[in-house]
C-alpha cells in the first residue's frame, strides 16, 4: 500500500513538474505559430496591394509625362467641343484651380461647363472623348435637364477636373 502511494505521488509529481509544463509550452508555441502565419499572410497581402499602388503610380506618371507641356483643361475642352460640333452650344466655361492640401507639387484644375440645346448623341460623343483621352481628365459632376418633357434638346452642366503640376 505504501509502495503504491509512493508510486502515485511520484507519478503525479512527475506529471506536475515535467509533463504538464511541456504540454503548456507546446500549446503556447502552436498559438505563436498560428499568430505568425496570420501576420505573414497579412504582410503578403499588404505587399501585393503596395506593388499594385506602385504600378498605378508609375502608369499615372507616364500618362502625365506624355501629356503636352502646354496642356490646359480649358483649351482641351474647347478643342473637343469643336471636334464634336457643340462649340456654339457652350453657354459658359468657368475655369478654376485649387492646390491640394496634402501634396504641394500638384493642383486640381477644374472647368465648369454649361452646354445648351445639345442632342443626346452630341453629348455622348463629347463625354466619350473626355473620358477616353490620355490626358488624365475626368468628369466630376454632371447635371442634365430638359426645358420641357419630350424636347429633343437638353441642357448640361459639367464639372471636369484634372491634376496639374504646380508651377508656383
């Protein structure tokens, strides 16, 4: 009986001193490995996103550098209006610029353009030429209205924007 009790005490003591700490250590290591694997996969995802942003940035720089040095948004829109035969329909063009608060090397150039009495095919052609140009120009806002229901002609208010190098 004493020998049996002695064996039980030795076994419990061995388990408490040597075996259980090894089990706990293995659990901690497994958890650490899972955490590190998760961190690594997050880092790989961020690397992929970063490389994509670098590629986009390079593409935009190439587009910007290929744009004519004397490019102005106002003259670009006016030239496209002549190509699409809606130059006579321009009621007004209001150019404006503002500097980007985060990036002092660039400024935002914008033109508010009002077209009166244009047809939908004319407008579509004009918008297509704006959006597909290699000059990094985009339409920020657009408002279309008719004078009366069923009218063939429409009035359009456009806000067109682009980034320009700040020369100041």
